[in-house]
């Protein structure tokens, strides 16, 4: 697991300077891949010496993973209200969970752009390991909810909860791939999902209907 790698000098920065640095760094890594992202561009935008970055972080990769941990913490906190472990209606709960993810994209587009780009950096070994770990955490979370729903007679008991959890995760990825523009984006710091909420809801409900037909008791 990759952890935060900021130096004490960064943590001692005044809140405003720290916030400005983080926001500028997110914009750089949201607009460009890891290889294309430039510390030179970052320091020019901030109006600081390049050496300042190395006073805060060991290197570019350390900054990159700091940002990753930062946005993961922000998104988990944002999603918390929708992540109840005892839903009364599984399908309404699942739709609300997806919509909360859409709301995070709309409210924090730059951070979510960074997170989306991060998930695509499969050639970086640490990222590849992270994505496997995050997928497993999601499988564990959804399978526990599915087992609960099976015990309550709402979902078919003969279905493997882990398989169903993996299917839900794959559908979430399919939904994202369907709604993310495949061509160059005119707004590289805007939301990842360019579809309207109505279009998103329609696509989401179609996918949920597929799951319902196979999983409902």
C-alpha cells in the first residue's frame, strides 16, 4: 500500500499556501498523464522555485501518491452518507450510491479527473497494485451487503455474493467508460462524466435493470 509521502516542511506550511500548492498540483496531474506532468509547469504557475518542491516531497512520484491519498480520503468522506451497510431497498440504495459518485465528480471535478487518470496508469507498478487492492475492497463491501440481502430474502440465495459483487463493479466501470468522452476534451479540468444527470440516470437504470432481472428473489 502506498502511503502519504510529504516532508514535515510541507505539513508546516500555512494553510493557504498548502491549499494553493495542492490545488495547482491536482490541476497539473489532472490535465496530464504522470509521464507528461511537469514540475516546471507547476512551480511556474505557483511562482516558486523548483527547489521548493523538493523541500516538500522527495520527488515527483512522492507528490503524485500524496495527491492520490488526499483525494481518496476526500472521496470516502464525501461518499460516507450514501454508504449505509443496511439498505432497506438494495436497488434504490445502489442507484443513490452511484449518484453520490456523480455528485463528487460535479463538485470536485479536478480531483476526480486526477483520480480517473490515476486509475488509467496501469504501467506504474504501485498504481497497478493499488487498483487491485481497491477492487478487492469494493468486492468485500458489496458482497457483505449482498449476503445481507440474501439472508433477508430480497436477493436469490443460490447466487455467489462475490461473483455478484464483481459484476456490480464491472458494471460501474462500464457505465463510466460509456459516459466519458473518448475524444479530446474541450474542458480538461471539468467533470469526468460529460453526460447530463438525466442521461446518466437513464444509463444507470438500464444497467441496474439487467442486474435486477438476474438477482432479485
